C-alpha cells in the first residue's frame, strides 16, 4: 500500500529547567525544545524532538509543505532536498557555545527520526531494528551533575517548591562547592542508580573544580568520574590542574578549545580525552585523525544528522580507533527514546551515556517519564520509537513557550540577570 506524508506539525515547547551553571552562563527557567509530528495518509504519526530555536523552527515550517506526498522511506532524497533548500551548514556555524548552533543537521535529525518512527510503526518493528538490530537490551547512562544556584526553574524560577520530595527536592538545592556537588551526586545516584558521574565544569576556578572532583572520588571510591569545562580552560591551567585530578578521571571532556589544543594537551597527559566540541561533524574527522585530538567522541544524533548518520559515525570510530559515547542537552522522553534505540544498536559503546533527563520534571509522552533501572533505560517496547505523544501535555508546554517569550538559548543573558558584569568568554580560566 502506498505510504506518504500528509502533514507535518511543528510544535515549539518550553520545559522547566533549574538554574544550572556552565561555561556559557546560566540556564534560563525554561529550556526550549521543538516537537515534530509527521502524519501519513494511513494515519500513522511519527515523532521527534530537537533543541528549540526560532530559526530552526522557521526552516522546518518552510520545508514542511515540500514534503507533502513524500515517501518517508526516502531518507537519502530527503537529505538532498534539505541541502538543496538550505545549503550545507557553514564550517563555523557550530559557534563557541557549549551547544551546537548548526541548522541543517538539526532539521535533518528532526525529520529523519520522525520518518524512522513512521517506518517502524508501518513495518511493526522498533527503530533499533531499523538501525541493524539490538546489541543490548538496556542502555546505561551517567549521573550528570551541575553547579547550580538554589531554585526549581519554570514558573517558580529561583523559588522553591516546598512540597517536593526525594530527588525532586534535592534538585532544587544549591551546589556551588565540593560538598554541594557531592550531596547532589548522592541524591541523583540514589534515585536513578547511575554508576558513572560527570560534573559540568567551567563555572568556577579550576582549583575549586578539581577539589569537587577529588571530593567525589573520596565519596564514591572507584566510580568512573568525568569533568567537562566546555573548553574554557587555558592550556596552562588544564595541564597543571588536570594533572592533579587525572588519576581519578575515567575521561576528561573538552578541557581546552579546538582540535589542535586538545591534541597537544592530550599528548602531555595520561587520561583519555572526550569531545562534543572539537570533533562534531564528519568534516572534522580527517583533522581529528591527523592530530589525534581525542579518544572518545560524544555523538549526538541531533547534531550528527540523525540516527543513521550516528551509525555511520560508529563505524568510522571503530576504523580510526575512537571510542564512542553520547552527549546530551536538556530534553524530554522522545529524545531519550531515540538515544536509547541508538544506544542499543551501536556495537561499540564502552561508556555510560550523558543525559540531562533527571533535571527535567515534565513529559509529553503517554505513560509519563521513562524509568531508569540501575542507571539504565530499557529499549522502549512497541514499534517505532515505542512512545506516543500526549497532546494535552504537549499543548501545556507549548503554552509555556508562548508565555515565556524565549526564542533561543542564551545562557549569557540569564547570567547577566544575576550578575550584570558577567560576559561569556570562550576561554575563561
Ligand atoms: O546544558 O549547560 C548545559 C551543557 O553545558 C550543555 O549545553 C552542553 O552541550 O552537555 C553539554 C556538554 O556536554 O558539553
Ligand atoms: Mg561536553
């Protein structure tokens, strides 16, 4: 039977996000996401979720009418159509911020994942099978700690919800010193069972962040630890402070900026290096191989151009002796489900993946939030991604979007609301 796209619905949403600190500043009270639904002539609805940004949403609105009548199996043609419509992403479009600001990879990821969800529902197979089949039944994630100010985010902003319990209460607490970081880790690991821990750094002077890592090591013994200052340490600080903590690190993520600096520092240290900032596209690969800028690539299907491209990345990593793991930004369950299908399909995952999911409290999928068991998420059952949109919940988060007035992520502006003299510096410490 003929299968074609009848309608594409693009819904921007704003999800509650607590005041988390990073190299770019402070998280706003809401993180933006965009949800894409592809509806076929047969009534199948495929979904996807990407980071929210007005420019990307406009581009999606522009391409949606061109896809009326499109066969969702034709993903190579879809890629060509997107390139013909928007051109390729410019080499410097990634930007200096910790998140990726390219447009075309986001658009393709949004449409590809929703098409794969359609194909899975049409053929009655889970997305993991469309990626070559399961290598594991559940996918392990790491605790993702943040320095943070006290507060809940969302409508409460910097206020607290006194009725919160368990992790919901702990995630409102401040964490601006080693003890705060350790307390946060204990609460998060207790709730989700994580067995590796990452601290988002770049927020405080290097000696303070090293002390936090050593305090985590003291508390958690042999637990694998990671630190990620989003490339805002100088080469000098990275060498002297990194040396003090390298023995307790599983890997060090983007200590310095750019492939050349990463490669030079890596040669002088004895800890594996990971990146989601210096090798972030296929175009970056030749230089990564020439310089050996990192040991581990933190893939992200939203940035590498979808799930199939991430499978291709996995092959490239095996060929060129890179390990592979996954990067994350604030997200909900559609993105998590896609990450889990991909994580289950990729043969060469040797590190627990990143996820911001514990920092979010809302959900737009039927059945509510996906569960973690001993730090891992089981591959969702059912065809496609195995999740269904809850349209009432989607509408409520769309209302947040309309009310909050944000159109893109800008952590510098949020930080300036707290500290007007603060400005973003790509290399700070
Ligand atoms: O959400 O503040 C944040 C993170 O810094 C995020 O933007 C990064 O993209 O998680 C990220 C990373 O690993 O670099
Ligand atoms: Mg990172």
